[in-house]
C-alpha cells in the first residue's frame, strides 16, 4: 500500500527575553506604567510603584523587583518557567499554549525525530505513526528523501521508496523480463501460467501475438514452455 509523507510546520512559540528594571524602557513602556500608576489611587504617591504583577496581581514596588515580558509586568520572582519554576529574568523563554517555559523545558515539549533522536523545532513529518525531521525521512535502501513523495513499508516496517520496493518485491514478467509494477498509481494485475508471471499485456500467443481471453477457443495452450493460441498450438503439435 502506497502512502505519501508530507511535512507540516511546528507551531511557532513566542520567543523572548524578559527585561528588568528601568534600563532601556521605551516611551510606550513609560506611558503604560504611568497609566497603571494613575489607575492605582492607593499608590499614586508612591514613586517606587511599578505596576501590578500579571501573575499574582499584587503591586510591584521597586524597579529592581519587576520585569516586563509579553506586554505585561511581573514580579521577578513570579516570572518563572511553568515546569521547573526557574526565574526567567534576562533569559530566553518560550510562550506556547498559554504557558511559559525556559529553553530546556520547552524543548522537552517537542517531538523527537525517530531517526536522529533530536527535537523537531521546525517542520515535522508524521508517517507510519512516527515523527521525523523531513530531511531524516528517507528510503531505508537508497536513502532518497521521502518528504512529499509516495512510499511504502515492508513486512519488517522498513520505509522504502516505490522504486526500491519494486526491486525487492515485484514479480518479473516471464515474457518481457520487466518488473510487473503499477503505472500512475493504478492497481497492479499479473497473470500466472505455467508457474510463471506475466503482464496482462504480455499474456498472448508467442507466434501471432493474439491476446488470450476466457472465451471458448481463445485461451492459452502451452506447448514446450511456449504460450500459444489454439491455432498455432495445433500447427506446432502437428509438426511434432
């Protein structure tokens, strides 16, 4: 059975780095902080008030205790990896599915390639119930990349391109000595006669090339390893 492997994109996480304190704050940041300060009447006179933490919703007092990421403000101690709880201030982080991860824990959320064992960060190819880097999904025999092309699997679960599969498993026509394989994805048929295999198109009289059929008198009449129509069977039989 032929299948076709097609890779798809891994959803891109929001990748960023949390900034701390007042250094490098833009005018937009200042406007946001000012608006928040005005909204908090209880803290309007406190020059150390930074804003409200997006995690615990408590006030952030002192720039050294706050940081900004993903358009929100956080306590330094609140902005942590969702899994290992390590602080992420001034470190790369990944935001995906509403959760924040450090780099190591984000990688652990990704699928691993069946071939190389590495995390799949970009395009992922899913085939035969497994995950691959597109460039790692190759024919077991000839190493041709099978991303986006037909492939098949043998009884030992080896992934093969169509060409290699045919070389290993296709029957050979006894008349033309060519492989009996599918053309343009059509179903393959073969005829067995005299314990040999034939293309349907090759199953004909070897003298006049009349094709055999199931009609009376139109069948195959083997003689001395030759495929003959009824007429030439009688002629060659008489000659013997």
